[in-house]
C-alpha cells in the first residue's frame, strides 16, 4: 500500500513540473557554467545540488537549491550564503549591494 501511494505522489509531482504548476523551481534548468564578462566570477552549477563558485581563480564548494526565480547557494568558507535571481534570459544577478556582476551562461 505504501508503494502505491509513493508512486502516485511521484507521478503527480512529475506532471506538476511538466505542466508548470505546483512544485516551485522544478522547471528551472540552471545546470551549466556562468561567468561575468571579465571572467572574474565563475559559477559552475552541476547536477544534483553541487556547485562551485570561483573568484579570481579561487574556488569554493557550494550546495544549491532553486526556489521560484532564486538560485540559493550555500558555500563553504567566507562566501557563505548567496541568493541569485534567475532572469527570463537565463542570466543570474547577485543580491543588491554586492560586487557580483550579472553572470551569463557560457556552457551548458
């Protein structure tokens, strides 16, 4: 009985993602490499919840989650937590008041 309930939940969740309603962020594909124009900032978003944020060649491991139009990073070390806004054109912008410029996808 528990298996049947789980299967129904997975089917309904999958259909909600396909139809664009329901689970927040399930339709956003953020996987890829993003960079600013100068290459100073590089964000590599991998499958699952792993990402790497690099600044001037120094990299730090991060975990990420997508919620609506937000890509939320939780990075080790000084980078800490950073929320990026995902725009319709696929670009990312950091929180207002930070020095992080707009990041554009350079590789899928």
